[in-house]
C-alpha cells in the first residue's frame, strides 16, 4: 500500500491541512449564520470535525509507522537469513574440503602400505631364489665330493652312484625352480607354482643315499 506520509513532517502537514479546511468551513458557517445559537452550533460541529480529522491523521500516521517497522523487520530477517545461508555454505564447503583431504590422506597411506607390502614380497621372493641358488651350489659341491670318494667295483660305489643320480635330479629340480622366478607378478610371486614337495622328497632321498654310502 502506497503512503504519501512517511515521517513526522508528513503528519504535521496532514494536521495543518485538516485545520485549514475546518477553519474555512467554520468561518463560512459563522459568516452565513446570523443568530448566536446557530454560530455556536456551527463552532461545536467544527470542533467535532477538527477532532475527527486529528484522530484520522493520527491513525494514518500510526499505520505508516507500523508499516515502516514491519518493513524494517522484514529486512532484518532477510539479512539474518542471508548471513545464515552463507555461514552454512561456508561450513559445508569446509567439511567437503576436510573430507577430500582425509580421503586423499587415507589413499596415500593405503598406497604406501601396498607399496611396502609389494617391496617386502619381492624381497622375500628374491631371498627364496637366492636360497635355492645357494642350495644348488652346495649340491654341486656335494656331488663333486661324492665322486671323489667313489671306489670302483664296490658296494659303496654303487650307492654313491645312486646318490649322485638323486643329487643330479634334485639339482635339475632346483634349476627348474630358479627358472620360474623369471616370470613373477608385481609382488614377486611366481606365476607357475613352485614344486616344494618334489624338492623336499628328492633332497630326502639324496641325503638317505649319501648317509647309506658313507656308512658302508
């Protein structure tokens, strides 16, 4: 609703306007009426009209003030809502950034753990390969020692030959195991399964024959 009076000066202007109007009516009435009673009646009516005008102006001013206060309150609420919206948006952005940072940190830690595990697995695989190479070297030396101990045409020589054959079979198996380490996954595990049981069986047979030959 549009109001022409927005302040105290508007109210004063309204009251002055009504007073002038009432006074004009009163003056006209007094001039027109010849009798004293008629003039008194007109004066009374003018006073009543003046009071009514002042009351109307006061109501108008009160309505204008009420609308001003309501508009100010609406503006205050709107500004408060905007501040709250911005605060919530900032908190949400901060929480999202923190969540991203935490996810990145966890991902880095997981990647580091995976890399350490992979390196440890590779190191373990290399150690197993080296162990087998050491066993091959020791076995070759053992074969040479057995051959040096053989006495022709003896029972011991026969057993020694069997021990050498078992040792050579074990040597071939170990050599085959070493070759499997040429094809491994990213953790150093061989793609082809290792023949652990076969090697253990061959080594036990070789040791048994060597012990038997040396006991003769």
